[in-house]
């Protein structure tokens, strides 16, 4: 009996020989075939006009190869399955076959890497025109990866392994988010949906998620304060490492509330570390040698704790001042129309009063002017 691995190797070799673009250059969104006159450009949506016949042949080859892949997990690699998925989407293979392929990939998703799941967005290739919505303008197809993650979760639940907190999958999704964050057309909703695809307790460390959020903030510098707060809600500051906390505390791209949370988290960590140091038992043999070093460490921790408290108090003060300034500006904008109307009334009343209060000796007298005119006429 032929081993599944042998059949899988034969299928991979046949695909590399007869299918264009089975090997994809890292970081590129194009599938090309060396020494061939056919090229499919996924980013631009153009298909070479070499012939529809050849495209149909490639579609038939893809569907035939996928139909004979052994069901065993070890038959073919996860990378080969993902490459076949990309090719099947390009050549518009059977939707049912693509769905089965996605389920198959979900079973081995923990063996994938970031380059493999960067699936170009080809939803509008066959239309021959530019996309209309922001979701269609994204460089990569995020919905496919979401489905792969759902299939992975279902498979793990069926196997009663409950390994959705698998560190490989968590790192894979966080690294994928960091790559997606560089896309200027990626919306916050899409980013949040994919980040929340993992359960709340799946990530033991949020350093990778923080890196993805920071990359998104770099790519989208015009986000409002509300959007930045909304984006940072998916991150748990208590699960950040010390290095990530130090970087986040000095990151001016983060909202002020998140920075305060990071500082508070660090304060709690240092307090617990101090308590552990104080409660740690010391043996009689090395008590004299380590006592001074322990006191020195506790003193340093207390100094750092006081520094963090001062920084947090300063940030809270700055935050209160910013809120007051914002309220003042808002009130001024509301009252500017009323002030303008009141000023016009004061100005008009002032002119009326000046005209009415002019002294009598300064007003021109009509009677005196008539008398002077009569005198001049009589003299003539």
C-alpha cells in the first residue's frame, strides 16, 4: 500500500511542474511562472490574454489534484494547501471545492506562517473595474483567514483538545494583524473583528497585539481620540511584558487613558514584586551576604514606584487640564453667535445715543441761519 506522504509528494511535484505560480515570492502579491508567457497579476486584477483555454486547463488541473489529495493530515504540507487555495481562487475553481480546501487548511492552521496566509484580495478581479467599498480596496482578503480560524476552532472542539489558546496560532494571528495594519484601507472594524476571533484567554501575552496596534496607529495618523481608544480596548495592559510596558508608556500615539492603564499595571507589578521580595525566606548561611543586596533591590523598586506614581499623577493632571480646555473651547463656539448679536445691539444703541445726546449749542440752528440770510439780502 502506498503511503499518503508519497502520494502527497507526487501531487506537489506535479503541481510545481504544470501550474504557474505554485511558488510565490515572499512579500509579493503576484503569481508568476518563469519561462512562461502567462502571468496573473492579483493586485491590479489583470489577466493575460494568452488564452481562456489555458486558464480552463489550469482550473481543471487544480480541481483534479485537490480531489485526489489523501485525507490524512501528514499527506501534504499546510503551505502547499494554502498555495493551492490561492490558485483555486485566481482560476475560479468550484466553490464547494474551495470550501472543503479551507476546512482542510483549518485542521493544520498551526503549521502555517504569515507569508502563507497573506491571501491577496481578488474579489473584484473578474469585474474588470476598481472596487467601490473600503473592504474591497484592502490588499488582502481577511474573510478567508477568519473562516480558516473558525474551522480550526471547530476542529479542535471536535477533537476535545480545546487548544484555541495554542501559542503558534496566537502568534500567527498577531503577526498577520501586524502585516494587515500597514494597509491604509484597512478599517478599525475589520482589525477588531479579526483580533477578537481568538477567545479572551487565548493570548497569554499581548506584546504581539500591541505591536500590531502600534503599526496601525503609525499607518493611520489621523485617527480621532475616540477611534484610538476603541482600537486599544482589544489590548489587555496587564498581559504586556516589561519591555512592552516601557515602550507603551512613552508612546505618544496611544491615547492618554491607555498610557495611564499601562502605568497603573506596572505599579501593581512592582508592588507585587516588592511583596515577594519582602516575604522571601532567607537561610542562615547566606543571610548576611544577600541581606544588603535584597535591601538594595527593594530600595530601587520603591524609587521606581515613586517615579511611576509621579508620572501617573502628572498625566492625570494634564488630562484634566485638556478636558477643561476642551470644554472652554466648546462653550466659546456655542456662545460666539450670541456675542456677535449682542455686540451689534450695543453698537447701534451707542450710535443712537450719541446722536440724541449731542449738546444744544453744537446743533445747527435753523432760525439763526434764516436771520443771517435776510441780513445779507437787505445789505445788498
